[in-house]
């Protein structure tokens, strides 16, 4: 199975240090996953890490997006597999996340979403879901992204006849309050 | 009495120039207090200064936080007293303030707050007071800070047996609208 791949095309976190955090999660995540960062880790040696949790209704307005370098593990080795789609963030491993800010543009592979794109034009942070969920409209009181264009990623396997795969250019919308 | 001491751990104002302003107030303020910056000063020679006022109900969403270098005045002299807790900003003295942005992390001494922390986990901008006020929950339509952890600051008096004092790591919350 292919995992989510993202490319932050233009995000505020590129320039603003405070919009970037190091995190750790009790569940497996992928790039493009959205998480709540509500508490810091209390585990020894993890004082600088935030505990990433699955977004809950009360905290959908402030979700962060997981984005870690795609260095794939092959058993004990890293870097043998150049296909970024095989990268997933393992449980208990530190990773980076950035804050989604209104106006951010993020190119996200189809795998980075839950549900089918079909004719949906929005993706919303949703209670109990660790990925953005496709929807026909923008949800209220939540981080929501609008579909801008269908583009692609070129994959770097180095093999002949390698192709490209679909990705969607998404823009973070101003929050719609209920 | 000790005055408020803060350390901006990760704030957007570090990277964004427009989130920083020079201000002047008709009353005494301390580091960590909240002010409204609604008008610029009309006093001759103060064209670049904003007039800091006590936050009012209509403007609790856009409060700025006072943060000035802690160089204590001793009589006519500055720099003799190294204890940052003795620093506050006299009335009509220029000081700096930065804009509080969702996700900002600020370490704030217990003296920065109004009321006792008790079991409270939130500090809210409140009508009629410059001081962030402890509360059991996040207030609507106001800048609100959530306590993430109880930490400390080391004081630099240079004396033997100097201790550390309690400080709270606070995060600026996404705005809740009524």
C-alpha cells in the first residue's frame, strides 16, 4: 500500500519557527496526517516532544500536519528504497509537524486523504480521523482545505518506465465558524 | 513584590516584523501583561509609538503582550540589579509588545497572572484588566492561553543559594467565538 506524500508548496511554517514542532505519536501516521498537539511528552528523554493525538471535535480548529523526510526503512536499513510512497511514520518515532495556516498551499498525494476524491472539492479535519477527509463542502469549526488543481508527483525510483502519480493542490481556508 | 517575567519560547513575532510594536502607556505595566494597541500616540516626538490601553470587551481578540528587556532602574541607575523580577515598565516609558498568535509558546512567571492558578488551566484576556486572568476554561472572543506545563526560570542574582522560581509554559489557543 502506498502512504501519503506531501509537498508544502507555500506554507507560513517555512518562515515562522513557532509553526514547526517535533512530535511523537502512539499510532502510526503518514505524511499529510493531521494531529492535535495538546500536551508535551512526559516520557524521560522526550521533554521537547509534543504528543500527537487523533483530532477530536473540541480541537479541530488547531490541527497540525505531519511532514517528515521520506527516508524509507527497509528492515534495519534506511535509504535503500527511494520510493517516497513507502514512507510511514512508525509508532514511537519522533517526527515533525507544521501548523496549517489560512492560505497555505500543500500538494498532497491521493493517499494522504481518507475517502474518495470523486467530485468533492474540500477536505476537512474530522473527529476521530487522522487524515483529511474529502467532503462536498467546508465543515464548520475545523481546519478545512479547498481543492485547487489536480497535479502530480514524479517518483524517483530510478527504474525504467517509472511514472508519476496523482496529487492534489490544496489550500487551507479561513475557518468557517458555526 | 516580584513583577512578571516572560520568555517567548516560540512565537511568530520572532520571524514576523509586523507582529512587533513600540508602545507607551499611561499606567505602569509589567512583562507578560496584555494591552490593546488601538491608536498611535499624538504626543509630539512619539509619532512611532502606539498608545497601550487596558483591554476592553470589544478588543480582547487582538491583544498584544508586553515584553521589554529587564534592565532594572535603581534610583537613577540601570543595570545594578540583576534580578529580572524587579523589572517593570513605568508609566510613560517606551516599551515593546508583540502580537499573540495561535500556537505561540511563552514561558510566564506566576507573577504575570491575576488570581491564583489553583486547578485552572487557562488564562484569558479580560475586560478591564491588563493582567491575564486564570480561569477554568477558555473565554469566548478573547485571547486565551492554555497551561501546557509547570516549569521554572533560573534567576541570575549571582548570589549563593539563589533559587529558581515557578513559571508556566503557556500556549496561545485558537480563538473561540461566541
